[in-house]
């Protein structure tokens, strides 16, 4: 059992998992977006397809480390490490080179979407298990 309340971390993790799926849905469906083609933050290009999965990877990695050593934390920790690595390399490539066509967002989302699905799937399983425990303890 962790020494601190993880519910805020889990809520942020779930929000970023949903955000990754939203960014992927916008990119796949080619929905017109309100933000400019190349959003910037202080002159530095910031692509949501790179930043959002990278942030999810960092949050999930922190959660996996605080969760303790089990098979879930190893699998999700490895996937989040790959996502953070891809986001970091893609951001670095985007910032330091003048590329005509950049596919780093595709690779980052390709790693971020399965990570987001795992996180959301785990939330569903945890919620169902908690409800079953509460129902079983209330029936006694």
C-alpha cells in the first residue's frame, strides 16, 4: 500500500489518457482544429501529438514507480518509458532540424495510444473490482 493518497495522480493520469485518445482521434479523422498548424510556446514549436503522449508517459512512469514492483508496473512502466523516449527524441528532432515532413508525432502517438488504452482499461478493471468488493461486503 502506498504511503500517500494516489487518487489525484490517478485522476491526472486518466485525464491525460483521454487527451491522448482525443489528439489521436483529431489527427486520424482530419477534423479541422482551432489551433494553428504549428502551435508554439514562446517561439518553440509544441505539437500536441508529441507533448500529450509524452506527458502521459511521464505521469504513468511516476505512478508505476510509486505503485511498487509487480507485473503491471513493469509492463506499463516499460511502455511509458518507450513513449517518453519517442516523445523526447521527436521533440528534439522537431526543435533542432528543419524537416520538410516530420513523422515523429505518428510514432509518439503509436506508442501513446496503447499506453492510454492500458491505463483506461486498468481504471475500468479497478472500478469493477472495487464495486464487487463493496457489494460482497455489503451483502454480509
